[in-house]
C-alpha cells in the first residue's frame, strides 16, 4: 500500500503487516525504506514515489534522460533558468 507522508510529501510503500500493526495508533507507519510515515489525507492525489520504496517493492525505476536537471534544489527555486 502506498501512503503519502504528511511530512515530506512523498508516497512511501507500507507493507500489509506494517499497516495492520499500526492500526489504532497515532497515524505512524513504517515504510519499506524504514522511514516513519505520518499518513496524510487518503483523499489526496498520488505524489512522487520514494525511489527506495519503489525498488524494495520491485517496481522498475524510471529511465533517466540525458540532461534532465529537474532536481535543482533550493537555488533553482529562487533563480530561474536563463532561456536560450
């Protein structure tokens, strides 16, 4: 089961056993990547998936594209790219 973490905004895979074990608790689940997931709204649309969880769940990784620099970090949020 994929749950969106309210803290990092990423979808994490939670095993059925971990989901059942956490029922009746405080909304914390242990993901396949060993992260603690604080479940967000189950009505929210899917977010980007945790790559470690996806690999642990046996999902193929998306192919990387040459020159793909979407993950620019904090600097890219404030400084736009120069148009060519």
